[in-house]
């Protein structure tokens, strides 16, 4: 039956040894051109499909890269994943994808599973503060995106980051320079490095403008526009802000919808700035002013680093990627 034949069947059909079939399929060792053609013809006739996972377990390596993200339904992570997968495909690598739902236990389970299945490297995006001990002790090539940089880490670990602090500082300064005097920040409750850095920049900037403490506040929600919508309605039921910095665009979309539900004008009554510049930021009304993260540069840099590490090549230990402010309709001109 199609797809059910084994390597033994291929060897029998081609009248060669199993080891010869293995050398042809894995492109390892010498095989004459005539024999190679016989094996490939047998493979085609029998519709033989090699079991890559079993082969990986035997050889203890693979061309699979594990990608771990907090939430694949978030447009930031899905867009980034597509770019990474495209770049890996060019280099003949394949992707295993795991979504943690911002749960550290789930994250570790996914990482353990990927390592057990002999992935050739790991890309971990938006993780918590701790590093899985199997990464630290197992010498597996790993690229962390937006994690605290530790220059003492083993050489199998490299870091890629956006300039989160600068981006949040620019967002907060923009709100203040456009006349806002009561500002709020809405972030995700997950204690990830990007959120911590963005919150610190928000508070530092508010203090540098000599705002009194009750004039700036930070709120935490799950990473979804529905959660941001509900939190905004809850906040505005008891107090008012004229500027809101959202630490992710997905939150800003929920904030804008909540403000519209309350018949508040954007940007006349409340100005809103996001972070990431996901494609949806230009399709909502009003369009979202935001801190632009270069998805293409991030994805290509991450993919390039993991490919080099997997091929035992030197790469930059730390890469910090620039950001910039994009002004649209959710802030005053």
C-alpha cells in the first residue's frame, strides 16, 4: 500500500543492501551513480517515505528547529513566526512550533519535548526570567528574543532584542509632549523582559516630567484585546486619563474599542499609542500611532543566528535592533 513500504522493501526492489539505501537517502558515503539511480527509482515506485523522526533519534541530530512563542494567535508572534519559517526553509531547516499561553510550566514541557525529539536548535520568544536547565547544560544552540542579556551564558546561547526601553520612553514622551497630563500604561501581566523594560521606561519618563504619582498608573491584563477592552471600561468607570500607552498593539486595539464604546473621542479626549506596529494597526479606526518593530529584521536576524549556531559557525552574541515612532490618527498632530 502506498506509503507503507519500508527501507527493506526499497533495498529488495533495487537489489542492494539496506546500508546502500541509507547512504543514498541520507546523502552520506560513496554510492555509484548507477546504484543511486536504481535506489531512487525504487523509492519512487514504492512511494517510500523516510521516517525522519526515527532517523533523528538514531543519529541524534536533525534539520528541525524548535520555535517557542507565548501565543501564536497574537499577530506579533504569528507574523514573526512566518518570517522565521521562511528563512529557515531557505537553509533547508524545518520548524517545530509550540505556543505556551504565557505559562512557564507549559513552556518547559514544550522545550523538553522538542529536545527529546532531537531538534537541532531552539528559538525562544517572550519567555520568563528563568532558563530551562537543559538548555544551559545540554549545549543545544538557542536564540532568545527579548530576554535579559547575560554575557556569562554558554556560547550556545545568543540574544536578539528590540530596544524596549527606548521605545517605551519615546511613547511616553510623545503623549506628554502632546499635552497629556494623566497617563496610564496597560501591559500584559506576564513578567516578561519586554514588559518589565517598557514599564520601567514609562515610570522613569513620567517622573522625569515631574508628574505627581497619581497622574500616572500601570495596569496589567492578559494579552488579548478583549482583556484590554474590559480593563479600560473598568478604569474609566472611576477615573479618567487623557493618554494611554499600551505595551502591545493588541492591547491598544481593545483600548480603542472600549473608548469608542464610552463615546470618548480619539485623539481629542484620549490619545493612544501602541507598541510593535502589527499590520492590523493600520486597519483599525482611528489608525494606531505606535512604536514600530521591524518584523523583517527581527525574524531574519533570529533565523540567521540559529542557522549559524546549528552549523557550528560564529555569530553575534547580542543583537539589539532599533525601533522608531510611527504617528497615525490615535494621537494629536
